[in-house]
């Protein structure tokens, strides 16, 4: 039985949101009883008739997508600031995973999208689904690790759950700007953690030296034909100095495959 019970999908009927819904239903499949809650966030409260119309439009969309799930996705409408409202709904609805579509922006390093903001502010797993990405089940997964020790190994539980569901291979990547394997003790501890928490789905750990870390990650995705990129953002780090999340934001903007942040 799946440990993922509920997925929250911020939804506004845009092309990227519809694509994310399509991906989410494929991800859930037709055997796991996972509840998909589409959350439409409006600036101001809407009338009862408008809410009814929204539910009808959503039902028509589900028919058009032609995907089967054990539990049919439902849509709810709430008003308020987008990110704050989504995070409140995540707590209220006891959500296990937030999945959100994104148009991305390959031509900039500074843009802030709703998805890139959400992955940095959320304290739960968030999956960003790029518009026009292939809707594949994640058979080949990349996990990007820095040179730091994995602070909370339990965040890998979501990755293990996904790997079990699809019998995936997890390819771990660590990129150093300077010399490789300078922190041998940390590397060895992380290896034990990966072997324990990822079981036999852990396929390999690659190390490389690259000044442009994002470029190295994106090249690795193409080389290994990765279906899902997974990262452990360090903006909420407790044992070491937290990062500003710049790499997380860049990958959310530029990745052509879905990206899962584990927090």
C-alpha cells in the first residue's frame, strides 16, 4: 500500500496546470488509491454559481484527459495569496506531496516563478512539472547531493516510495567545484545512508568536478536519460549554514524533466 495518500495540485486551468494534472494522474496510476486535490486559488471569494461552474469545467477536463485513477481528482476553490494559501491547505488537508506545473524560463537566471518560490518555502516534498515535459513514469531518477552530510535521512522516504512504486533506479550525483572526495568521512556516511534508505533501488553514485554545477546536473540528466530529478534543498538546513536556494531555483526554472524537492 502506498504511503502517499494525498497530492495537492495548485490549479488555474492554464496549459501548464492542465499538463501537471495529466502528469499527476499518470504518476498516481490506476491501482493506488491516492487522492488528488486540485486547489484553485482566487484573489477574492467567488460565488456559489461560479464555484459550481468551476467543478463542471474540471469534470469536463477529466473526461478529455482520458486517464483512470482509483479516486477521481476533485477541485476546491479558496481565496488568498497563492503561496501562503497553498501552504495552509497542505497542512489543513494533511497533504503528502505538492505537485505544481511550471512554464519555467530557460532564458534567465533571475526570474521568480510561483513554482520556484513554492519549492523554497514549503516544508514538504514538492514536485515541479515543466510544461511540455514527457509524461513518463519515473524509471530513471537522479538524486543530486552536495558535499554536505544528509541531515535528515527520513526525507529520502518519499524517494524510496516512488522507487518502489515504479521499480526505479536511483542515480546519485555529487559535483565538486574543487577537488573530488575531499570530505571522505562525510562521503562514506552518506553512502551508508543511501544504501540503507534506498535499498536495492540505489544504482550508483557519480562524482565529477565542474565549475558550473547546474550545467553538470543538466548534462547528467541527458546522459542517463533521467525521468525525474530529485534534490535536497539546503535553505532549511539546521546543522550547517542554510543556503539561499539559488541552485534549487535555477533547476526549477531550467529543468526539462520534473524536479522533486525533498524537505
